[in-house]
């Protein structure tokens, strides 16, 4: 009985270790996608603010 339990636990651990690399790849892909979306959003805000500043400067100079 104890040997069967140990074998079952060993098999479950082996399956968990087998799926671990795929899980890491999924986590890294999610982090990369989130980071790229955040960078695009920040670039959009920088563009928007710079556009407003240029318009303000041109308005002052005209």
C-alpha cells in the first residue's frame, strides 16, 4: 500500500516537472506581451504630450 502511494506521488511529480518548462515559456510570453503593451502605451503618451507642447510653443510664437 505504501509502495503504491510512493509510486503514485513519484509519477505525479514527474508529470509536474515535465510541464514546468512549458509553464515558464507561457509566463515569459505573458510578461513580454504585457511589457510591450506598456511600452506602446507610454510611447503614445509621450507623443501626445510632445504634440501638445509643440502646439503650445507655436501658439506662443505666432
